[in-house]
């Protein structure tokens, strides 16, 4: 399955803007966004982006994968901020707040938080981290290829994205250092 839309930055920004055009009152997460609303999001995306027709069969699955991730990020930002964005109706905002405060949703949030933290406890290192920011590995690979004058190897890309300031020497944590030495 294709899970990448390139270039990712413009694709991600378009997806986020489309979400803001039509908010689903029930959509506290991607699972609760109606099929009708998801179809609207995809149709708007197809109006704004161009690709080779030979890729049509691959585009919707790639878009769905990225849209789910972007929606999760958007909702996380909104919930963390704690104030209603301008593009969210008062009705949707009140519905979301009510659902976020249910015991069931609180339990899921707490469990997810514990799961993320448990990765650090298991082996004593921090959870998997890289220095790539929001850029995809594909984008980092292209940048490194320009710098090297050839496509980077997988180990070169790993070192590039797991060292401070991409210096190739100072690993961001012990786990990254260990992975590189093996």
C-alpha cells in the first residue's frame, strides 16, 4: 500500500485546510467522522491536487492513510489548545467537549499515554525519536542525495535523521547509537 503523498508539506497543508471547510459534529476522531464527510474531504482534495491518472487506484488509500493522521493531529492540537477555533461551530465544539470528558474517552487517553511512556521503561531509552521534524524520510533522502551527489544508503539516512543537527556523530539517544552500531 502507498502511504505517502509527495511533496508531503503542501499535501498535508491542503488536507488540513479542507478539514476546516466542513467540520463533522461527531468527529472527535477519524473513526467518528461520517463517510459523507470523508467523501467530501477526498473530493475537495482531488479538485486541488493533480497526479498522473495511472496512480488513481493508489491515491485514495494513500490519502486515507495521511488524512487519518492529519485529522488526529488537528484534533490533538484543538484539544490541547482548549479553545474553540474559528472554523468550528459552537454546536460542534460543545459536542466535542462533552465527548472528550466522558469516562470512556478519558480511559482511552490515559491508556494511550501510558503506552507511549512504556516504550521508555522497557529498555531504558527514550521512545523512538528522530531529528527529522515533520519532513518525511523520503524528503530527507532527497536532501541527503543532493548533498552526497547520489542516493543515500539506509544506514546513511538513519544516521542523518538520528544525530543532532544532522552532524553524523552526536546521536540523539542511546537507542539510536546502539541501533547504528549493530
